[in-house]
C-alpha cells in the first residue's frame, strides 16, 4: 500500500484510537494455494494486546490456506467518501479542471495465524469477543457443556492473529491548504451521503492536529 508522507498515521495512538472507535470489522486475507487466488473473508474481530481474535465457520475454505501458509493480512477500511473534481480545483482555476479522489482511513495488519480448536479455548475466545460486542452480558453463558453455545462450538474454529506489523493510512488531502481542507469538510457535511459525515470528522481532526502541511 502506498502511503504518502502526509497520509501516514501521526503516531500509534492515532490508528489505535481509530480502531477502538467502532472500527471492528475487516477482511482477513490469506495466501491461496499455488494456482489459486487469495482467500478473503469479511469478519468482525476483537483485539487482545498484540493479537486479533477471529472465529469462523468450520466449513470455511480459509482453513486449508492458513494451514498451508499462516502468514496473513487483516485490513480495516472506514470513513471513506468520493471527492468530486470541482471540490479539489485549485483557487483561480476552472472547477472542471479539478481532479477527483477518494478519502479513506485504513489500517492493515500483517499477522501470523494460529488456529484455535480446543473446545475450552474456543469458548474463551468467544467470551472475549462477546465482552467487546455485548458488554452488558445479555447472552447465555458461553460454556462447553451448556446450550446454546456448547453444542455450536464444534461448528467453528478460532484464530489468534499475532500482529507482526501495522501500516495505517489516513488519506484526507492533508498536503493541501487549510482553506481547501475546510471547504471540503463543509461540502462533505452538506452532502451528507453514506459516510460523508464521519469522513468530514476525520479530515477536520487531521486538519486541526496537523495545521499547514510542512514536508
């Protein structure tokens, strides 16, 4: 992934806060067997220190690929919007000369995958995930010998993804003048489609922290 200097995460806390702010769905990308394309699986995940925790159905084709090569990637994308050309036209030039682009935030994890197959280990993985997704505890006990989860555990396998590298990108035209970035924030807010509002929020946050871009 190309990351221009003005698109890089300003520090680890920036991408960590972005992930913690509800960005807990991504794509697990696994190397395919020779002659086959990569296997890509959309899934929720939770973080446990230096590991990402995932569970998937046992029939999922991802398992054969992981057993062949445990080096995987997990990518999260959010706060994205299409920016039309007229919004990016330079001051004093025709609006039609502006070149469109995409704004987005993404965090890409490189990981080494370990398969979790033991019944109690899978139950513990689910407990950790449920503590994140249903922190009120409004669910039945997750125990190997109690319904409903006990009888369902054989149908899933878990993954511990040990994070070995992280690349984060916040693509919001931070290299452009403050006036330009402010105008785009206002245009996104006014348009208000899809993820326009959270995209504007990210651009505003970056603008306020970076100020004028200094190479």
